[in-house]
C-alpha cells in the first residue's frame, strides 16, 4: 500500500446544508477545530454532549438575538468529515440563514467550497474516493435504481472488490520482487501456471466492472424506449396509457402520428423516456414519409423497442421485411395490441427470440402489463448481470480499462516466460490504476476536479 502523508485542513468551514429558500427548517453545518469554541461562545455550552440536540438562542457576536435554534455537536471520531462538526437547525428563512452565516464568518469560519465536507471525509480516511463519488451520485441520481447502486458503493461493496484485487496484485508483486532479488526462486513454468490461475479471475472481474460502466450513462440519461409498428395498431393509445394522460392524438384513420413525441417517466425506479412514433408503411404522402424517416432515427437511438402489432389482423409480412434488419441488434418486446378483439395474428410467424405480450389499449391493465415487461427486461439488462449491483462511473472505468490492459499484458508475459523486471513494471502500473480509483491523497489536481462537481454543503 502507498503511504500517504496528509496535512490536516486547518480552516473551519461553514455552509448551508439545505436549500437556500423558505422552508420549515434550514440547516447550517460547520466543520473544523473551532467547533468547541463556537459551542462555548455562541451557545454557552463548553462541553456539549455529542449527537444530542440542544435548544438555544443564537446570539450574534455583537449581541443581537438572531433565532432560537437546535444545535447538535459531533466529536471528530464520529462525524462525517472526521473533524468536529456542529449542525445548527434554524427557522427556514433565508434572511436568518444569512445572518447566522455572516456571524460565523466573523467568528473566523470560512465558506466551504463545493464538496469540501466530503473531501475532508476522504482526506481524514473516513471514506475512500469511490465512496466519496457515490455521495455525489446519491444526490444527483435521477432514478431509484441509481440511488440503490450508489448506496451499494457507499457502504463499501465496490471498495471491497477493489481491495481484494489490489491485495492479490500486491502479493504477486512481492513474488516477482523476491524472484528478482533471489534468482534461485525464479518463476518456473509450474509457477507460471499458478500465476495465470491467479490473474485470470482478476481479469474477469475487472472486465465485468468495465462493462458495467457502459450502463451508468443510460441510467442517468434516461432509457429510450420507443413504440414502433405499422399504422393504426394502437401505438399512440398505448403511449397515452403509459403516461396516464391523453398526450398523443388517436384516430381510426391510419397515419395519424407524424412527428414523434416523447415523455420521461419513472418505471419501477428506472428513468424511462417513451417515444410514440409514426406508423411505418410505404406512403405517397410526403409529410407522412418524413415522419416514417424520423421513426427510423428514433429506432436506432432506442435501447428497447416495443414493437406494436394489431393482434386482430394477420401477420404484417411486408412491415417485418422492412424492419427486420434494423431491429436485429435491439432488445425488442412484441406487443399484440387490441386483445379485446378476435385474435387473427399467427403467433408462430413472430421471431422466436423476442418476448411477446398481449394487451388492449382500451383496458385498464394495459400500462401495467407493458411496464412489467419493460421492467423485467431492464432488470435483466442492467442489474441482474451485475448481481452485486456495482456500476462504475466514467473516471473509474478509465482506470479499470488501463489496469485491465496491464494485467492482460502481465498474463501474456508470464505465459511467454519473459523478463521478470518487465512483468513487475506492468504489475505496478495496474496496482497504480486501482489505487487511483480508491484514491491517492496527494494528487491535488485530480481531487479538485472530482470534488468541484459536488454541491456546496456536501
Ligand atoms: N378495439 C381496440 N381498439 C384500439 C385499441 N388500441 C387502439 N385502438 C383504436 O385503434 C385506432 C388507432 O389507434 P392509434 O392509437 O391512433 O394507433 P397508432 O398506431 O398510433 O396509429 P398511427 O398514428 O396512425 O400510426 C383508434 O381508433 C383507437 O381507438 C385496442 O386495444 N382495442
Ligand atoms: Mg399514432
């Protein structure tokens, strides 16, 4: 492990921890070694019991009563930042917040920078860097699944995997160093098999983590799910049912929808953007033809396609001919709509590898039937494969990719029984990359870049 020497942060920082605006209660948080003095000077409580709310008048330095507040003191060994903390809950008026903040600045505190509390928690060894990042992810998450994943990182499940990889790599490093220092311990071909057996599972687990990075963007941006099908099959009717509002125009004439429309909704924790599109058919109408072109643009961008068919009509052969190449690499759910009418559609003609559900857009349970299918597919696609629910962000993914490259190189060099010094060099690169995810404390530029995206007060 790399030994770090960290200079403790000296300033006592202060900021509003809640939103700046009218609210029932506002909270100001102070972190640093002035806290005990502030308890004594402001609240006449020189020995506050940690983690206990105390009701006091907040009286400013120049003797003015500002507000009746509740304050809580946290001792440094049991606080978020690893320093002494005071949280002051006041009546949620922005004017009161300003008065208290100004008074604290006069008492030698300074305003906190974005993410500075979490940065201090990291520097004081309360959390590692990947956990610090998960704090920001929890706050900015757009879907419940993201919150669940970020919480999983915060409790250290991701860190545990990294530490496990790290300790295996460090053991290997020690072996190679020994064999360089004591050539009689040279890595034999028998040893080389053993080393390959250690490295291969590491490669698999890093590769899994790298792959998980691909989905973090989809989860935060919203997952595009489009309703595609021939005209008049009920795409717009289903779209309205999914949204629980009459958003799209519905008509018995074919070719009603021209421009696509979309709306984001939360489907069982996932942030999903549904698209209603123009029905696909050959048409002389120029506007409708342009609409069909747009449908194909949306189709390409979609993660999931809800292929809507009218189950009361025969299998639409020419429609399938036209789209089969285009949907080949997509996740598709075929929806046999209009199940309230007599079924004519021959299910045997449908591609077997897509799932198929029937529903009726004029019945109540339509939305539930479809969202259950979508959720099952999303769970399978995004979460089930990552049973540990660990999904890496872009920064972590980059370090993992570099680590992977070096470890694969180590495996190749070991198999070819090449020079141990070169192997050791590659091994050290991979250890350095893993270290950068957990966090090296002396890289100020990297820390500044990472914490600047946090909100103030966190
Ligand atoms: N019986 C029955 N009629 C339906 C159902 N879903 C839609 N319809 C009717 O089918 C017609 C077409 O519905 P739309 O939702 O406009 O179909 P669409 O696929 O969006 O059509 P285009 O925009 O023209 O491509 C309307 O008259 C709807 O009322 C259903 O489940 N059962
Ligand atoms: Mg329509």
